[in-house]
C-alpha cells in the first residue's frame, strides 16, 4: 500500500479491534487513507490492512516487520502532551484531510476512551470525525441537519451545555426546544418514526449515537 495524500481517513487505535467488514465498507465508501495510532498498527493488521501511516510516540507498537516498513510512512512524535490518536488527528488536519473515522478508540483505558470521544467535539470545526464502537457510531452535529433513517432505528442525543436547545421532526418522542444537558436530561434510545429525522440545534453542538449500519444510508 503506497502512501497517499490524506482526504477521507480511517484512524485505527489500539483499543478493541474493529470488525473487518466495517473497515472494508468504509474503504469502499471512499475512506481510503488508513492511519494507525501507534499500537493500532496491530489492529490494522488483524483486519488485513497495512496502514499508509503509523503515527505516535511508539511506546506500544513494538517491532514492525521490514516488509511493512517499506510500505508505510512512520511519523514519530515524542511529545507527551497529547495522545497518539490526537497526534493522528493533528497530522491529518495539517495535511488537509476532510474528515476521519476512528476505529478501536474505545478499550480498556477508560481515560483514553473518554479523550477520544472528546476529540470529536474538540476538532469538529477543524476536521469532522466519527467514532465507531461495537454496533454503533457517534458524531457531532450543530445547526440544522437532516438524517436519513430507518423506521424504528434507535437514535440517542446528548448535549453538553444548558444553553443548547434541540427541536426535532421525525422522532417518535419529539424534542421541542429541549435542553439535553449530559447528566441532567438526555434523549437516550429515542426512535426514528420514518425515513428521515430533522434536528434544529441552537446555541451549540450535540452528540448523536446511531447504529453502524445507519452511517451507510
């Protein structure tokens, strides 16, 4: 696999490895640049992918076979002020990538898992991201959006400020200028009433969690 200019990218981290079928679907959809965050290299190989880049401080990747070294670009950052996943995001943004999906970003390290969720919000203005885990994905939204949906699919919505208000059209349990501040009130396990859901989001951003299959609608 030759080094490619980043555009729509897959970042594979060192948490729980992704499903091989998911990686294949993303690549077919145009996410053709694959980046491993340090030890995420091993997760990439488990699903049959040789990354274009391996990025990090290299405290967990170990020895990389010589034949793979010839196919990848190794980028080492020794700084400890950010995680390996954040290093990948910063690198891709600096190269003009448009968006990324993060696989393997949730695992045994709860602190890293929470940080990876936070990066979706932190870098949403720079480079939109999507995090997949298990059978779900989470994405940050703002302003007015319309989602293609399947009737009765589960859609969960979370806000992070009491200033944020959400109004919905197409949810089974409608939101009417609702404050969905995390830890106070959420819209967990809401459902789509039909083939689309419109959300009007005021004064900030929200997380929306849906099934992985819905990403490809």
